[in-house]
C-alpha cells in the first residue's frame, strides 16, 4: 500500500506573518546588550533562518549569541509569539488539502515549544498531524536535519512529500532529503533567493498552492 501523501509547511513567512514579534524581540535583545538597534524593516532577513545564525551576524560573531537568545526569548515567549497573523487564504488551503486526504505537518526552524503555541493560538492545530521544530538548545535547527527527523519519526516516504516554504533553506533542506518543494513569495526571501534555490514550483498566492501541490503529488 502506498504511503499517505504529506505536506510539510514552514511556519514563519509561510503560514503566518511573524514580523512584528520577531523583529521587536530582536530589537529588545540588542538594546539590552547595548548594541545599535536596526529598524524593523532592516531585520526582515532574520525571519526564517535559525535565529542563532542571525544574531551571530548582527553581533559580529558567536561570542554573545547565547546571551542574545536568552534576551530574545525573555520578550518573545511572553509577548512576541502572539504579535503574529495568519496570512489571508491559508486556512482555506489547509481545509482543502486536509479534505483531499493529505497529511499536514509543520516543519519550522522556530523551536517547537513556540511553534506549538502559535499554531494552537491561531486555531491551526486541528489541521496538523505533527509540529516539528528544533529544541531550545538548537538541536535540529538546520532545516535538512529537521526534515530528516520528521520523515523518520512520522515514517514518511520522501517521494510522497512536499515542503512548502518562503526561504532558500526550506528548498535546500527538503532537496537534501529527496523531498519536492514549493516556494511561496509572500514571505521574507531576499530578491533572487528563491529562484537561485530552484524549487520545483513557485506560488505567488495561497490560492495557487492546491494546484501546485496536486501536480507534484499526483
């Protein structure tokens, strides 16, 4: 019997727009550390990749990354994770894909303890069979390792999966595991980032997702 078709959705920049919560929490951490604080628009590149890597760039090295992460979480865990919004049309996509028998998962670089809270807060948990993210200590923060772990734990067939995300690491991490990819353009990719990653399909609106997913998992 063929395994069930599975869709792996990124969270930040794909299912929800987390910009206010993430950028304000980064600003909070930098201010507490006595560093220059960029404007929120200048921190959009931090949305999506593992935050430890972003702080290393912002701080010019890894020496104070752990301290920055602690300060970030001080604000984010209490306030920032709710400064967020589900993209218009996303719930319709999830309803349609679930009704067609797809198994839906969240595969995010955000720690799973936060991802679970966000998915539940916005009433999305009813759609998802599982929510996978790294541990707070950074274990499995790389997308390839995270997807490999999800495939193993959920007993998925990579050839029957599609990863949907807005950044290159979603595409590259999925490809490393033999998983097809759909890149979405409403998130926070830098100009040219997604085309360079060469996803199997690209969608500019949530309404275009169902057809693209059906095409890849016929």
